[in-house]
C-alpha cells in the first residue's frame, strides 16, 4: 500500500514539474523555430534568384551559339533534308573563324 502511494505521489510530482516547464520549453522551441524559418525563406529566395540567373545565362549562351551558327550558314527554319551535314558545316566554319580571330600563342 505504501509503495502504491509513493508511486502515485512520484508520478504526480513528475507530472506537475512537466506541466510547469511545458510553456517555457514550448516558447523556446517556437522562438528557435522562428529563426530558421526566416533564414530558410531567405535562402529559398536566394536559391530561386540564383537558379533564375543560371537559366538566363544558359539561354543567352544558347542564343549566342545559334546566332553564330546562323551567321555561318545554318538555318534551323530552312530545308532540313540535309540537317546533320548543314549543322556540322556551320560548326566547322564557326570554329575556323574563331581560330582566325584568336592569335596563335607561342609554346
């Protein structure tokens, strides 16, 4: 009987301590959660901006390459019966003109 009363009083004491500390612990965890949330929002925005900049740079590079090929005789809208050959010829011409522009470096 004494063991049962002791057990009940210990459980009651632990429960009382847990209830007393719960609002304080909850407030701390909420504050701790709020700080990373604002950082994650900032990092999400930064990541989104970085991805957008990468897409923009890739698009500009692709468009510049296409323009260069078009200047050397390739037409993506033209006759496609000779597609691989026309494309490769334009690439060869573009490479040759790039090599002519760049001076040969001495070894």
